């Protein structure tokens, strides 16, 4: 995984990360890692599933939620992305990232 990432090979890094995530289905970090690498590999539909699993395993992790919102937006579902970001705003009102990304999603940018 580290070699593929160092080489900038997002597709192979995502493939390995998915294998790790499937081996450790009850651990949030591998799920998020697979999801984020799938996003980089241009596979937001697949990424959303892994990121949703990460969020369900660690619902208070704002980073996982932000990545899920990104995947949802990238799949053409701004309503789901906005709902995820609104949940993050309630969870972490002092973190400026959810509000900034919610403004972006609501503006229809992207």
C-alpha cells in the first residue's frame, strides 16, 4: 500500500486498501482509508460505501464524515452530502470545515 501511494498509483493503492478493509470490517480506519483512496482513484460510488461504514463505526470522527460528504457529492447526491455535513455541524460546531463545505455543496459548486 505504501509503495503504491509513494508511486502515486491511486488505483493499485485503492485495490490494496479495499482488501485490507474487507479483512478488518469492524475497524473504522481501514474503511476510511479504502474510501479515501477510492475517491483518489476516481471511484466515488465505491468510496461512499466504505466511508459510510467508517462513519457507522466511528460516528464522532469528523474527518470520516467529511470524506463521506465528499463521496456523496462526487456521486451526484448533494442532498445526502448536505445531510452528512449538517450532522457534522451539530457534532462539531466549533470545527469550521463542515460549514465551509456545506456552503460549497449548497452553492452547487463542483
